C-alpha cells in the first residue's frame, strides 16, 4: 500500500507491456534515439558532426540519469532542455551537437507518434487473438439453434455461432481502422519552431534538398515511410483525435459483446469463465455474477467518453501551436490505450472460456418455437385442403390462449396441444414434431458462419503470425 494515488490502470487493469510503452523510460530513450537519428542524418549531409560523436550518443541512449534530469527541470522549468543537459553530461564530446537546429516538438511530437504506433501494434495483436477465439467459438456452435431477439423480445431463431460472428465482424471493422491508422501514420519530422524549417535553412545554407533529405533519413531510421507534408510547430492534433476515435470504436465493439454476454448469463444460456475459488457475491454464495464482462462494459464506457478529449484539443489549437494540448494529451491518449489494453486482456480471457448450456438454450427455444411454427403448421393444413382464413383465425385464438397461460398462469406453452386436438388442422404428433425441429428455423446461419470465416476472418488471421497467448486477469 502507498500513501499517494496510483492509477487503477497500472495496479489492476493494463498489461505491463502496454504500461511500458507509456513509461518515462520508453519516452526518454526514444527522445535520445531521435537525437541520434538527427545527428547521424546531419553528419551524412555534411554538417561538422563526427562518427565518434554519433557513436557516443548511441552508446548512452539507455544511460539516463533521471535524478540529474529532474533537478535540472526544476531549475529551468523545461523538460526537453533538462534532458539535453543530462544527455550532454553523459556524452561530453557530443554535448555541443545534441538537438542541433531542433525545437522541443522534434523529440516530443515524434516520440508521441512512435509511442502511438507501438501501442497500436499491441492493440492489433490482441484484437487478432480475440477474433481468433471467437472464430473457433462460432465454428463450434454454428448449428446450435438459439432464440434471436429484436427489441430484446424473442424473434426468429439464429444460432449461437452465428451470433458470435456479429461480435467478430465488429472487431474486424476495428482491425481495418487500426490498419488504416498505422498505414497513414507519419512522423512530424524536423519542422522547426513554426513549421517553416527556418533553423535548418540556416544550418544547411538554404539547401532545400538537404533539408528534405534530413527528414527522410530520420523517418527511415525510426521506421516510418515519411513525415507530415506541412505543419506548424506540432503535427495536427486531429491525428490524436482520429487514433483515440479508433480506440473508442474497439470499446464500442467490446461493450456490445460484454452486454450481450451479461444478458445471456442472466438467461443461463452462456456464461463467462468462473474460476474454482471465485466468489460471485459476498452475500449470496450461489451467485455467478458476470464480473469480467461488467468490467469490460465499465472500461469501455470510460474509453468512449475519453474520445471527446483529443477532439476538443484538436479543435482549439491556435495558429501554429498552443500549449493547452499538453496536459490533456499526456493523460487522455495514454489512458485510452491503457483502457483498451485492459478491455482486450479481459476479452481474451472471456472468449477463451465461454460456457454454453445447450440444454437451457434448447428449453428456451422450445418454449417459444410453437409461436414461430404457426405459419408452417397452417401451410401444412392448407395443403391438405384446409381453409387458410379459418385456420389463421383459429391459430390466432389459440395463440392468445397459450400466451395468457404462459404469462398469467405461469404454465408451459400448450399451443401445440391445442392445435393437435383440433381436427381442422389435420396434423399428427409425428408431423408436428417434424415441423418443430429448431434447425428448420435457423435459415442460412450455419452457411453464413462458414462463409464469414472463409471470406472475412481467415484472410486476416492467415499471415498475421498470431500465436495464442494466455492472459492473466489480476482481479
């Protein structure tokens, strides 16, 4: 226990892997890698920088004296210059060429882009894992008929596997969004104080080709295809807004999934994993609460609401830059990623151990199926010479009686018995049983599952290099 606030994302929810991406160590070592890339490119383009100086910078990327940096920042009130000073102390021969021609956003903004790229790749990997597990689940239960719902009222049947494809399809939409963001993500580059590159014009004596080559070389070293074409001091904050909107989309998909599972668990049809020693309720020992899916819902709500932060920030940047983005940005973006990481960790756990109660599902189907089968029963009687209008009216009367029996008296649905006892329908028990097979009412559900997996899921999974990972839920 500590006597100061600790983020629940770090103590309860997010993975160590994602926490590291947003750690101080990742941030400041990336700053140094960017300073190395800048110095190396400047050396290759003819500035008076030696290979020995670049080597010294490289050798000290991880050698960060955080105590010195903190003391210096307290004195000068500037984090970047504090770290330039600290890096210079570790690299005395290269001290004079660190951060040459650059502004603070050279390290700050470029690092933010690198961090978001790395975090998106983690999110993508975990999304692939959830999709893979839902694919397996859909295949296994593609033919298991269950009640479908419109307005949360029983409607025509679907299958357990077909419903899983609905969850999976939304996650595929999220993968497409992530891939688009990754493909189009660019570094800020080295644009200078107001985006005009004036300091580099001075350094390279007006040689625009060298200035453009500098950015290209830095981008390549940091693993990017290019830099933004124009900017003020910062890259457009719409980039942050778009990425967090993509994360919000994942939260939306996750929330839909978790709410469906919570309702199905209430119906006793499908349950999330429940560990041997898990306590469902402090008061009611028999309970099996869907606590993991409830947590997905809760965290998803946070991420969806967080989407507003970078949107407002993007819309209130003045001219070439203001600093009202900084405090909000460092919280909202990190927590959006940490939140989605936590959500996907739980989804990996839940989708790997969903419990399906097939007998309960069939019981609930058979309680509603007589109502859904009335059209088929009526058509069978018409083929034997019955009057369609008279049959329709009789079925309506029996349906009302059976419905009242179920809702007002709490008894079983006896619609089929009423119909069997009426000679107007000319139907035997054997014929009724043949009509009432649930598989007669699921349409193309099984085929749709097969087609969806073949056409949509496997092209994403194949070549993804995905390997099943076990995720441990802390609480």
